[in-house]
């Protein structure tokens, strides 16, 4: 994602996107800027208008220079100089100032040349001390000090030199401007005052322009930081939504892969043994009903999370809304489905938190479901629950879950075992009809263990398969 580069705006007021501009869709182009420099500044209606219409401000500056020059040319006393020349230089200077936003240094040098020429032709500054002030402000506001200060010297020195050589205007006691006949280079009071006025105005313009430039850079940095925080917030929200979708998908996988697989096995078993052993078929149907109810409760819980507003922005795992089923009941359900499962507990068994308990049970369910799908003829499936309390040695308090099964053959592969002697639910469930797994179940188990600071390893062992999960119970991973 590219970030728009914020450069200091050109003089007077920055060109900024209106606050009411509609943001674009994130998927269509880079993330929009929710915060602009114009939004960061508290501007009144007039200043906001000029900020949004910088060319209008340019014309205002031109008017501030040209209009007084026109009146001055019309009000010049006879013999004071050429009024047409003053008018021509005023229009030329105004035209140059109109381009100061785009070419500030070039305009400043042009003003220096025009100002010096105006003094040489008319004997008066023709208001070019004001033009120099506007031009140098533009340079200081848009360029670095390395450029601004040499430009100041390039403007002030020619105008000051021309003033000392050709400035012939003086002020009488009545406040009138009259032409004098001072020799070129003679340091008269009027010449010194004119040079000081030009220099002071240019220095003030430099100070104001430099301050504006520094302020704009500071505001631009703040705006960029605010936009970066906004982008990070949006990205975190999107990551949270993606993580929540992953958790919901994992819960759905548990409902589908665990419960429905067992339900299919129980239904097949009940169908196969219905005529020969009605009691066994009835027991399978009872287990099928209980499994379906549990799956329906889990489905409602997941769908309830989807309906809750803001549920996609939380990073907490989906908490169980009911007390998890006892592990013995889960084992018994798989036994009814036809797996010869044996449960072994070792060590002191702690009272687990609901989320840890659910994660442990889901991992065992996933492992047993894989056995039921891919090795239904395993002669034995061992589920071990071991407590490793090594808090004294600072290794932590761990709960280890181990599910190991021996390899089982498919019915009719010449095992020497009569298929009719197998449990009906196993004999009816042919693993050749089951597609090869995608590995998402193991990924889900690892994600569940990682939430509790643990890990999951799965792989072949001997002639079977082993799944080992470790969950930390002391909460030191948080």
C-alpha cells in the first residue's frame, strides 16, 4: 500500500481536499486519507475559502500590489515622473506575482529586476518593496532556508543599489512627494529610509514565510501520523475479522467433522443392526440423537456469534456458552460408533477452565474423528490425559493429551477376520468412500493449542498414528 507524500503547500493557504470528500473503497485503490491538513486547522469561513481556492488568494495579492500602483500613477504630481511608466511597471509586477505560487524563486528574481528598472526609469520604487515582500514570502514558505536566504540577498541588494543610485523622491513637510535632484549614490535621508523600509519588509516576509513553512511541515507530520494510525487501526480491524472468521470456520469444522461423522457412523450402524439386534440399534439411535442435539447447540452458538454486533472485531477465542461435555461421554460416543477407545488418566487431574477444557475436548474429538474416518478398523485406540506439574522447576504446569491408534485394515482385505464379527457401524462405514483429508483439522488443533500456549504434533508411529497436544495450565504464556 502506497502512502501519499505530503509536501509543504505553496504560499498563503494549502490546497487541501475538502473534509466532505467521500472516501473511496479500500479494495479499489489505496486507503483514503481520513484526515487532512485542512481538517487539522481551525479556520474560519473566509480562511477556509481561500485555503480551498488558492488561485483566488493569488489574485488578491496581485490586487494588493496593482491597485495602489494604479491610484499612485493617477495621483502623481506633475513633473514627478512618467505616470505611464509607473502604470506599466505595476502591471508587469502584478503579472509576475500571479506566478509566485508555481515559480517562487523565478518570480522573486523577476521582481528584483523589475523593481530596479522601475527605480531607474521613474526615480521611484513604484511599490516594488511590497512586491518584493510578497515574492520573498512565497520563497520562504515553499523553499528551504538554503534557497530562501540567497534569494533574499538577490532581491534586496539590486533594489537597494538602484535606490541609492536613482531614487529621486523626497517627502516635504506637508507630506507631499516631490522629485529631487540628488546626485547618484548620494546617501540622502529618503534613500536610506527607502532602503531600510525595503529591507525590513523583506526580512518580515522571510520570518513569516519560514514560520508558515515550519508550521505546515509540523501539521503535515501530524496528519501523516494520524492517517498512519487510522490505517493501522483499519488493518488491525481487518486482521481481527479474519481471525474471527478463522475461529468460526474452526468451530464449524468441529461441528461438521466431529458430530456429523459420528452421526453418519451411528446411523449406518443402526441401519445395519436394526433387524438382527434391535437393542443395539436403539442404543445407536439414542447416541445419534444426543450427538445431533449437541451439534445443534454448537451450531446455534456459532451462529449467535455471527449475529452479535462487533463480534468480528474481538480477538478472544469463542467461549463455550454451556458446560463442555465430559471427556468420558465423548469417548463413550466414539465407542458406540465402533471405535475401541480406551481412556487413561495419569497424574493429578486439575479442574480446567471452560476454554481450556473445551480446547482439550475438541482436540481429542478431532483426533478420534480422524481415526473413525481413515482407520475405523484400528484394533485399539488409546487416549492418554497426563498432568505435568513442573512449576517448581519453572517449566510450567502442562496438560498433555495423547491419542494413539494402531493401523486398521478395510473390510474384505484378507485380514482373517470375519467382517460379520465387526461392529455394524464400522462394517458399514467403508473408508474408501472418504476423501483424503486437507490437513485443516491438524491446523485447527494447533491453533487451539497455541491459544493456550501449547503445541500439537501429529505423525506416524510404528504401524499407527499419534497425536500429541500440550496445553499450558498456569497461564504464563499470556
